[in-house]
């Protein structure tokens, strides 16, 4: 896991970011993801975020499919389908974003 044809997922080191400003775009175009190092986010906060995400993904599909009134288009649950039977995602937005207003 985390490899594509013997290569590793690209790593973006934020301590060296100004010199790597084009690296995220290339990683997204080729891989669709990248790993970030030296971001300054505590392990405790990341663990809490993962626990919250897991609790949302563990909800019954009926609960996940319920749309909140005035929800941002594209937010909510994207359930597995025939094309992607193992893929499930949740779209989350920052409450301060222009889309939320």
C-alpha cells in the first residue's frame, strides 16, 4: 500500500515548502494525493480527527445519506457504487468558506 509501480506516495515537507511549491500539483496530477511532513499539527489532534472521521464512516448508510437543509452542493456522503465498490467518502467544508455563506 502507498506505492505505485514500486514508487512511494510523494512527500511534501513544509519546512522546505517554498522550494517545493510545484510538488503538490505534480503529486495530485500523478497520484491524487501526497503526504505532508512538518505541518505542525499535533498527533493528538490528528488522532481526534481520525476518530471523528471513523465515527462518521461507521454510521449506517441511511444516516449518512440524509442531507442537511441548505447543505453545500457536493457535501455529505458519497456511497460505494458499481464503478467503485470499495470507495466511500465524506465531503466536508470549512464553515468560514465562501461556499458556506
